[in-house]
């Protein structure tokens, strides 16, 4: 039986019009949280980096709050076999 560990990549877009901020946070299997925004400005860049470390995308979800036109949250669930 294969044992897995799981992680979560969260992309958050906040702002309106030209005033916006995009951030990326990595939630590791041990429960720690790290701001990884400096490692890239797109979700693809972060997913490719995680893929090189053995992570596989399991699912993705999106929450959009357009009442204020200000927030998008994308969650990327990843897994990899335990070593």
C-alpha cells in the first residue's frame, strides 16, 4: 500500500482595477505555512516547482467574491508518496 502526504497551495487575489495584490501560500504536510509569493507570479510557476519536488495536483477549487469585486481564492491540493 502506498502512503501519501498532502499539501495545499493557495493563491489569493485581492484588490480592484489596477490596485491589486496576488499572494501564494504553501501549507506543508507538517501543518506549517509559508509565504512563497517571491518564488513566482503565476500559479503555473508554483505548480511546476512543486511538481519538480514530486508533488502531484489532485484537485483545484476557486472561490470568487465579486460583490465587492475584490477577492479570488484558488486552492490547489497536492499529494506525493511518503519516502
